C-alpha cells in the first residue's frame, strides 16, 4: 500500500517538474526564468511531499480502520458460529435426554408387561393345577363307582338266581292250589275260567267308565287350554296395529340432521329425555319425524310438548331437557284443569271441587273402543238430565252423576280395582252426594243400586256408546263379517278360492277356468254381489272381483 502511494507521488512530481521545466524552456534560457522554475519546482516538490505525506497518513488510517472493521466482522462471525454450535449442542443434548427418558419408560413398560405376563402365567398354572386336581378326584370317584357297580352287579346276579328259584316254587305252589281249588269247588277248569272272566268283565266295565270320564275331563281341559291359546294368539296378531296406532305419536322435525342433535353425544340426550318423561323415543328412518311410544297418553303428550319446544329452541342438552320437561308437565296440568272446567261448563254441572276437575280433565286422553271418554261423559250427562226431567227426578243430580260416572277411568291404570269401585271411592273422598256415588258405583250393576240414578246413567251410557259412529267395530264382529263374505263367495259353483281383503271392502274370487268362462265370470260377480246384499249387513259397499286365469303348462324332457 505504501509503495503504491509513493509511486503515485513520484508520478505527480515528475509531471509537475516536467511541466515546469518545459514552461521554463519555452520562456527562454534566461537565468531568472530558470531560477523561478526551480523555485516553483521546489515549492511544488514541497507541496507534493506534504500532499504525499497527508495521503500516506490518510491511507494508513484507512488501512487501520479497514483492518479493525475486518477484525470485528471476523470476531462477530466467530461469535455467531459459536452460538449456533452451542444451540446445536443444547438441542442434541435435549434430544438425547428425551430419547433416554423414552427408553427408560419403554423399559419400565416392558418390565411391567413381563411382570403381568408372569402373574397371568402363574394364575394359568394355578388354574391348570386346580383342573388337574379335580380330574384326579373325578378319576378316583369313577374308580370307586365302578367298584360299587361291580359289587351291585354281583348282588343282582345272586338276587336274580333267588327270584328264579322263588318263581319256580310259586309256579309249583300255584299248580297245587289250582288242583286243590278244583277239588274243593267241584268245578272244571273251563267253568272256573268262565267265572273269573265274568268277574273281570264287570271290573273292566267300571274301569272303562272311570277312564272314559277321565278322558272326557282331560279333553275338556285340553280344549279349553287350546282355545285360550288360539284366542290369545288372535288377539296378539290383531292388536299390534291398533296398539301402535293408539300408543305412538309422531313429532315432526325440520330436517333429519336434527335427529343427531336429539340423540346427543353417546346418546346422553335421548337417555335423559326417556328417563325424565317415561316415554320411549324412537328414531328410525322415518323422514323428518321421530316417534314417541307409550301406553300412557298423558306421558306421551308431555313428551310431545317438551320435544316440540326443544326442536324449536335448538338448545338440546340434559339440563335444558330437564327444564323443558318440567315446564311441559306444569303446562299439561293447566291444560287438564281447563279441559275439566270446560266439560263441567258444557254439561251444566257446577260446584265440582278442583281435585275432581283435574281428574275429569285427565279423561280427555282416555278412549274406549275409539270413543273419547270425556266427550262420552258429557253426552251421558246431557242424556241423563233429559231423562230425569221427563221422569220428574232431580235433573242437576242426574247430570252430575252422568258426568262423573266414569271418573274412575282417569286413574284406573294406576290403582288396583274396577273403574266403578275407584270412581265411587273418589266420589266419597270429594264429598259427592250419596245418589251420585250410587250412580258411579252401580251403573253397571243395577241390582245393587239403591236409587234410580244408576238406572238413568246406565240408559244414557248405553245410548251414548251405541249411537252410530261412536265406537269402532269389535274384533269378533269384524272377523265374522270377513268369514261370512268368504263363505258366500265359496258357496257358488266353480269358485276355487275367495279372499276378503281391504278390511272387508272387497272380495277377490279365483275361479276354475275350465268351469267358468268369461261371460259366466261377469254373471258370477253379479250373483255374489246380490247374495251379499241379501244376507249380510256391512258398512259402505263391498267390491266383488272375479279373477279367471288360464295357464298352459308343458315340460321339456
């Protein structure tokens, strides 16, 4: 660096001196000019030397600063490299410690697994030792039993020989007795056999009568049991659809996605709902709907109200379900009381106590053969009042007795006893008059009545229940009607099979194609329809369909 500076200084000086000399030569060769040139050259040389010195000092200072900055940069790089290496070393140490801890945990787990395996092996060995011991004891018992059997077999052989000898002795004794009897009785063998057979015939006649009587009793018992089984099976088969219709309520939901929210995480929502309401919540493939199943209509109605509010609110969790169910139960009590008050007002019966009004409102959810019990009670109250007015009896008492005659049905599923016994007890508890209690207790048993009001209520009850459309057709009448339709159709010639379908609204008849042609089929349908109109009673109309089918069958051999 210093050599470069000096070269630059020399070059500058040379140029300046050269320039000065050339200028002096151009001015002439006079002495003054030369002296001035020399003076200028000296001045310039001095200035150049000063400038060179300054330049050298600045260059040395710059070199030292550059060297210091380079040293600091290298020192910083070394520090950063040292920090990086220290961080890498720290991470490697932590990784090594974690691997060591994991290895220790795995080793501990392996030791515990080995210990459990040893315990299981020990238990298995103890179990096998116990089984082996039991097998050994059983083998010893079998050996002892075999010895006892051998001893018993030897004793049986001896006993059999003794019995054989005794049989021979008895046979000889019997021959001697027969010979002696013949000698004493003076009868021949045939005569003796005839008398014995006569006596045996008499004994057999008595035994036959006893056995016949026992067989008849057994047959009656078997027939009764078989009849009960058949009736129970028929009731079971026919009651499923009716039970499903009266014991299931469908609650609509906005979408099938709501079903998952109703079920809840791990089914906690549906379990809480069923536990609080006592109703089975059925979630199946029914689109946009869930089913509530219960034979208690009050519980089913409370569950319906609670589920509808939960679906509308959208917040479904166990705490919210409990809150909504309690609110629905309170609302249902209010609704029941209002129904009881409306029924009493409609029947024009006043002065009924609140507890009895609450029980009266519960009858809104009870049906009998499809007839609403509360509406039926109101109708009986009106009819009993009309009959009492015509007969000159107390109309208000008759209406009151008619309204309360089935009050026991409101709680007969919760208390043992008939609805008349339960209703009479409720009437006494709530301070009803003796005439009203008598009508409640004896409107089905008029022989025990002490007043005329049970007779009035019984007549009004029969009129309300028997009016057209009040109650569904009984199962027995329904089955007899179907059977009658099939019997009428099968009584015509050419009919192969007949089926009453669509609840007795259609009779489908299959005829023999060789005996009934197409024209005869039309006449047959008309004749069967006329016979049904003449011989049977049925609601609506019955469609008669005659089916004639011709089949050609061959076999390829």
